[in-house]
C-alpha cells in the first residue's frame, strides 16, 4: 500500500491562513476593488516566503475574488452594477436551495442557528450601529446556508457573501432605517421556524429582490 505524507487535519496550512486574511481584507474593504497585490510585499508583511503567498493568491483567483492581468499582476476584482445583479441572482438560487433542504427536515435546527444573528441585528439596529447590523446580516445568511448541512453550498456561498460585502463597500447598509433591515430577518427566521414553506420561500426571494433594488439605487444613482 502506498503511503502519502498528509498534513495533520487540525493544522491549517500557511497558504490557507494567508488566503483567509486576504479574503477578510477584501470583504472589509482594506484591500479595495482594483488594488494590486504584490507577492514580495505580502510575503514581507506576513513574514513568510513567497511560495505560500503565491498559493494563497491563486486560490483567490480561482474563487473569483482576485484576477490576473498578464504582464501587469494580480488585482482585487471590481464589481459593476451588472455584477451586483448577478451576485444576488446566484445567492437567490443558492440560498433558495439551502432553504429547500431546511424546510424538508431541518427547520428547528435552522431556527435555533439563526437566533444569535437575529438578536445581534435587532440590538445593533436599535442603537444605530450600521457596521454591527451588516456583520449580523452576513452571519445570518452564513448560518442559513450552514443549516442545510451541505458543505458544497457553504463553499459556494462564501465567495458570494464576500462579494456582497464588496458591493456594499463603504455603504455598510442600504436601509435608511436599520430596524427595517432587522425586521426582515426576524420575519424570515419566524417563517423558517413555523410558517407555511411557501411563505418562507417568498420572503427569501423578496428579501433578495429588495436588496438588488436598493443597491441599484445607491450604486446606479
């Protein structure tokens, strides 16, 4: 039997850790859309050799968060209004698929999993904390997909949620009243827990459609 020297499963590789930090920086806008990433500079900042940095950057290229321009370098993607519409179209399909799995047999699990983010969103909305609401919003949708117990959906959702945060950019939120944003998520959670499945599906689609219209108004002027 052949022997393969695998890395222990509880250790994250250097490249994975760098990729995680780059994703976080892209999501939060620390690495702005259009920014060029220099392999040597990043290796110096992370205090590692260039190999893990190169691997991390290629991972993000494959995920669509970075793109490579021949003879120029690697850059953070820039999102147009058409991209925004496409992102939400993809999210509606993906989260709708997760919701179908939840409604089939995991409603109680999802209802419980969504509780913490909804509570945090309501609390942050009451004190006018737009950043906190945005963080809780992302946590809600992450928990929704994770509740479907599909690793592939979780992986696919990760990039879309990062791109969503990039769409918002400095806006943080498109809601003039943060409490309205919180209420939408409260209603969706309650529908997932107890309402007719058709209502839960309709609320999710309405929530995504509404987000596109708000972003069209903000970004498109």
